[in-house]
């Protein structure tokens, strides 16, 4: 279990909900909707009890976005994307700040890079270049914008968003846990192997025992003709994966640039 | 324009509007299940002898790490190796989601399929395509049931979502 803990724990903020302070609402409809929201989140997520209270909340105030958003979540997690989208669209219509949430979910659960980017770009524009953080807390959403662009094949635009976000967060000393890894992998895909190496080495300082990074480091060293270091890093990736380290393993979805043991073994086998 | 044609267009507009409205409504209280995503036993399509450790308590795959041998990569490799494109699928752009139960022994049943277009509206894809994807999902046979920290093993729900573009599988989640 130790192997999973590093990332597993980080993924659960998605489930942790705080009670809203309903006294901030001045009108009776919002206040009532808010109180019902607070009751709904106390019941088990996705249960009939919880969903009915959310419906009551929405009935009290049809534009109460927190209830629309929260009611949508179990549909998303359980693969009913049509119902999720209906609720989420209404949340966004009621409060455009939910563009960030919808964009993140389109990226994570549906790999809908085009629509995810559109939402996040709108959130970026509305919020003066700061679209917020992902639901699981792992990402500044500018990183997700970069990944969306990369997956659509727009590498230059991807690097632009990576650089903007990382440079900004380096100044604030809040660089994300996987930011250098993703930019490094992107540079690798662009065949900029020296830039990839620089980022992947930075990632090892950020997250010392992440097997995924050493796998990509190994591949990068081979491209730079540093075969001995390449082999060392692949073996280290395997050792970390199996014994003393961590690997990416989100409980909901496969992460982008996630490495499997089969990838590491395949790379090691190709050396022989 | 003849009156007959005007009437036809009028009916068509009403039909399209009512379809769109139907697609854009939030769930009704009377239609809610005990838990979102529950799959009830259907004797017409489900195995009567499908064993469940806890008949009334089926968890979600993400609760206690229900997985597949080789993880998501194992599932994808299995599917991509077996999927065969057919020109009859060329209009299929959107998502097909297959949800099912993995029991405490790692066996599967209660498969349900849903289909939406790339605007997330319900749609209908080619039957052959749906049959093929269902057959492949049913053939996946290396499931690892969910287990809590005390070693209790659970039945769980899982889904496989296919992102399709013109009948080709562009991505598989989760």
C-alpha cells in the first residue's frame, strides 16, 4: 500500500466538502438553497437521500450553482456523462466560475481536450490569467491547459502555457507536484532532450521517489547517448515502482504521462 | 410554400425542440435510484447465478481500488488488440460507456451500455459496434476485486468509456 500512498492521498480532496456559510446570502431563496446544500453533503454521495435534498435545494433556488455542481459529481464518477453534463452546464450558466470545474472534469474523466481547453481558457480570461486549481488539488489549471494543447498536437502552445505557469509559480514557490514531469515529457515528445533532462531532474528534486520520473529520465538519457545513465535510471524506476518508492495511481482515472510496470519492463528488455 | 410543407416543418421544429428540452433537464426525484449508477438484476439479460458477496452493498471501483491485471494499460491493450473497425461504424462519434459489476471473485456481469454524441446528448450508434464493444468488455477476465485495509473483499461497479471518432477508438477511460 505504501507504493500508492503518495498520490492516493492527494486525490481525495475531491471528496472532502466544506459546509457553506449560508449567512452570506441575503435573499431567502439562496439562503434556503444553501442550507439544503449543507444537509445534502452530509448524506452519502450519490445516495437517493443526498440527491433528493440537492433537488430540493435547486428547487428553492434554480441558480444555486454549488448544488447543481455537487449533484452532478456522482454521475461523473460513475460514468453517466450525459446527466453530469446537464447539471454541470446549468452550474456554469448560473456561475461561470464553474468553468474551471467543468474544464477539469472534461480533461480528467473524458479526455475531451478541445472542450476542456475552451472552458479553461474562458476561466483564464475571466480571472485575469488565473483559472484556479484542479478538483483534486494536484494542478494549477494552466498546466491542464498546456496538457490539453499537447494532446491536441499543439506543442508550442503547450510549452507556452507550461512556461507561463511554472515561471509564475517558481516565483511564488508553489510549483505543482507533477509540473516539471509533464513539461519534461512534453519536451521529450518535441525531441528537445536537453530541456527534457533539465525538467526531469528538477522533478526528482520536487518528488524524489516517483518511479515515473526515472522512467522518462532513462529514456531521455538514451536519446542523449548517455546509455549507462539511461540504464541506471530505468532500473531505479523499477526498484522504486516495486519496492521503495511511489508511482502515479489515481483512484478514479489514469493520469496523463502515468507509467506502468509493463512500460518499464519493456524499456529494460529492449536494452538486451 | 404549400401549407402541407409548412405544417411538416412546424411539426419537425416542435419535435427537435422537445427532444432538446428532454435532453437538458435535471433528473426528477421519482426517477432517482437508491444510489446513482445502481444496476438492478434483469432476468432477461443477466446471469441468474452471478454470485455477489454482498447483494445489497456493491461499492464503486474507486472506493477500494478495484482494478485489472496490468492496470488501465492492461485493459487498453486487451481492447485495442481485439477491436476491429468496420465502415458501418463511420458515423459513430461520441462516447459509449459500458457499466457492469465485478464480483468479489473477479467475475463480471450486469453489463449496461449507454451512448452519447460528442455534445453529450443521448444518441444511437451502429448495433454491430455496440455488440462488438460489449463482447470485448465481457471477455476481460483478469479483474482484481476491491479490498479494504482489513482484507475484506467487495463486489463493485466499474465502467469502461470509449471515446469514438468516426468509429475509431480515440481513447478509453478511466
